C-alpha cells in the first residue's frame, strides 16, 4: 500500500470528502435538532468536519426505518443467495475504495494509514466476504421426533439490531457487528464513536450501492450519552451489540432491563497477559511480537498484551530486547508510510494515558518512553513506554490503559504465572511462549481468556470466535458463532 508514498497520501487527504450527516432510510440527513459536533484529526488538532449529532428523535427515525425495512421483507426474507450476492459486492466495493477508507480511518482517529490500508480495510472486506459466503451454506434442523410429526427448528433474524462501536478500529468494529447481523437478514442501526464517524457513514453508502435496500443499514453519529443511550433504551430495538469500555457495557445491561429486555452482547475491556517462559526457544520472535502486542495501533486495542509476565531467569534479557524494539517504534506522521506509530485518538485520551504513566513512574522502573510528544509541533502522541519491576497490584498492572504502555512483571514458576495472569477482572485474551507442548496445553487450559495464543500474540481470524470471559463481556464476534447473537431459533411442529 505504501506504493502511494507520503506525498501521495497527503494529496489524497487534501481531496477527501467527509460524509457529515446521519444516514437514515437510505439518505444523508441532518440531525433534527440541527446540532453538530466537531470531528478532529488527533495528529494535527485540525477540525475535519462538523458532524450531525443525532438525538433521540433521530434514533427514533432510524429505528422506524429499520423496522419498516425489516417488515417489508426486502432483505429479511431475501434468499440467502441474494444476500450473499449483495454482501460480496460490498466486500468488493470496500477493496475498490480502499485508499479513501484507509484515509478516513487515519485522519479520524490517528492510526497509521499504512496499517489501515493493509490491515483494517482489507480485514473488513474479508469479513463481509466470509459471512456472505457462509450464509447460503447453513442448514436448519429437523428434530428427531419420529413418525407422525415433522418438527422444524429454524433460525430467524431478530429484527432491528442496534450496534454501538468504539473508535480504535472504526470500520472493523462496525463490520464485526454489521456483517453477521446483515447476513442473517436483520436491519441495523449503527452508532459509531463520536471520535470516528466517517468510515461507518461511507460503509452505509457503499452498502446501498452494493444493493442493500434503503433502511436496512442506518448510521446515527452522535454522542454516547444521547444517541448511544437512546438506542440502548429503545423499545423497538431487539438486540444491542456493543464494543467499548466495561463501564459503558454495564450501562447497556441496565438500559435493557429498564426498557424492553433487548438482548445485549458485550465486548468490553481487557488487560491481557503475555507469558514468556524460559524454555521459549526464540526470544527474538517473542520480543518482536510482545512489542507488536502492545504498540500496534498505539496500544488502543481491547486485547492488547499490556502485561508481560516473564520468567525471572530471562527477564532482563527480554526487557533489553523490548527496549530496542520500542526505540524503533517512535510516533510519526500517520500519513507517512515510514512511521511506526500514530497519534492517540484525542487529547483527552492522551491525558488519561499520561496519568497512568505518571502513576507508573512512582511505583515501577521506567525503562523507556514515558513522555507525551508532538509530531511536526502538533498532535497527541505518546512514546512507546515500558515499565519494569511492576507489582501485580500496581494500578498500571490492573487497569486498562489503552495506550502504548507495557508493564513487565517477573514470575518464578507456572503456578505463580497463572495466578498473576488470572488475577484480573478481565479475561479477553492471553498469549504464552514456550517450546514445551505439554506446558502450552497445561497453561492454555487454565488461563481465563476467550482466546489463548501460543507462540504468537493476539491471533484472530473471521473463522475464530472472539470475545471474553469475566468483565471482558459475553457473546462472541466473528466465526459462525456470531450468528447466534443475531438469530432466534423457532420451532414449527407439524402433525401429519
Ligand atoms: P466508551 O465505552 O465510552 O465508548 C464506546 C461506545 O459507547 C462509543 O460509541 C460511545 O459513544 C458509546 N457510549 C459512551 N457512553 C455511552 C452511554 N452513556 N450510553 C451509550 N453509549 C455510550 O469508550 P471510550 O471511547 O470513552 O474509551 C474509554 C475507555 O474504554 C478506553 O480508554 C478503553 O479503556 C476502553 N475501550 C475499550 C474498547 C474495546 O475495544 N474493548 C474500545 C474503546 C474503548 P461516544 O464515543 O460518542 O461517546
């Protein structure tokens, strides 16, 4: 993707058009109140556009449109083959508009455009393609009741799905919810994060171009406490799929209980441990991936490997290798393909990350980083930061920082490693490095995490379920299992 070069990306960015209205019933419309919010490029501090700030009445309009579309059957009762055709075309359109979508991601939330162009956008296209291809290969059931009865057990779409997603992978998170929900015939009302609305708005437009009927995918940009809450409390939303913080995830459970008992699926925070044992045969690979696991996407990853647990005999060697990798991962202009790390999502989040860094400086040994910096004199960037001699009880070892900040903790044996790894309210992901197959299985079995990666970090694919244990949430994104969230089983009992 870097065939464009720095200047190529800058030129394309100068020409980009931001969709700044809500997308309801197949059209871009202003918020009824006329309110807007500023979308700011965190790498420069410049305002990109004033975006429609949807309130309750806009969410009502979007839900009504989604319900009408669902009831019409134009999508909900379309054949799986037809839905496949449209979603495959959408995947193709994502590829065709790759440069534009990658730029929207980068400008909106600060990530490296090269990553967006090689990981985020192709990833989203791949997920639409995967669900499109799956949907006409799923068979329903006939229950084994015996002669005289024919009992069909069929999956049906739920109706209107609300999706509330975060800013760290704006297009991917929208896709993780929308692709399986749409593939199964639901209508969707999507609320992107305030910090990153543009790719979701463009996605909805491209979906219509691909043939999705009007009203099947609506996008309501706006603030969490207004648009997000209105969706969560809506009496005509059947299911709410959320990715974001644990605190807001808990609010959605309350909204549901206080409204129509809609199904709620939560993918929330993490404090994922990465365990490196002394019998790991390739410490350089472990260090490469440990650095990737915390510095990729500025550490703004729910499954970031933010706790590095290292067996004491190799700890100092590992810390030295990591410091070298941190030195090579300094922040730079997100539009420069040579840059290794982008900007944090906004100044407020950078200040939050720095509060954790300052707390860490008081309790642990700062190995490298620890400063907020600018690039070309502007923007919200934080250096890749490593703390050594971290105690499992320290704030930086317990709370989700969501920035490029690694806590290194030493352990002596397997039991201690497991005790530290599992001593967290979260259980999203974990990694471990060892050359012993037995140890790998033993530890993987006892780690409290939705995904355990062995001799790699943060492994995921459209084929594998992604989601957490404990306060990392429940329900699984990706894989065929995600379809369970957006469908209900119906039994039809026929006597003959
Ligand atoms: P939030 O959980 O606040 O935001 C996620 C989504 O929820 C956004 O669309 C947001 O809207 C919406 N939202 C916020 N408040 C409400 C509300 N009261 N009712 C309904 N919807 C709401 O995450 P933040 O963006 O504030 O990030 C805070 C922390 O959350 C991060 O530092 C990180 O620790 C964690 N996080 C975890 C993520 C994950 O992937 N697990 C992703 C993002 C954050 P809006 O942005 O417009 O307010």
